[in-house]
C-alpha cells in the first residue's frame, strides 16, 4: 500500500490526540497499483467501555463512503492505533475484519508513534491476516 508522509503524519497526530484510547478512520483511495491512499478521513471512536477497542458509527461509514464517491475514490482501508501495543492485528481485529480492505495499525506509546504496519485479511480456508508492505511516496506521485 502507498501513502504519503503527510498522510501518515495525520494518522500519527490522530493517534497521539486519542491516546490512551484507540483512534480510527478511513483510507480513501484506489485499489490499483497495490493500493494508493489519496485522503485520510478521521472517525470518532464510539467504543466507550475499553481503551483498546474501536467502533465506527454507521453514519461515519456513510459519510466516508459519500466523500469517496464524490472524489471518485473508494474506501480502501481502515486505520486505527494500538496504544502501548505492537502494530499487529488483535483477535478482535480479526473478528471484525473485511476481506480485501487494508488495515493500517499504528503503534503509539505515551503519545509517540513507534511502528506502523499494514495488513489484509486472507480467507483461503484459514482466516488470517497477511502483511502488506507500506511504501511512503511523494505527494507528486498521487
């Protein structure tokens, strides 16, 4: 998946602001060329009981979908943070994942981003995530 440095910094800022709760949002782009992110859309984490979970409201999904349509893009992924935890999918992430969508997870510790990984659900008999390389591109490549 390809993303610009500025877009990644938007996600990191969201993760730092949300710490110690998980942040979440949408990656709008195109699935062509292994996925290119054109826009980042923040969402509000609706999960209230735990800091290590996120829920996005149907209204925010609809809003992101409409924004993507207006820009002739698609929702190609979801991003969220893992406060004080590695950027690897949790069992909860696995249970809620959709096939063919990118999942960018940013690990954040004491409001500082540490690592970022991208994953994609594989459902070839055994439901699992596969690692997707993340390429930082220049904004002129969009």
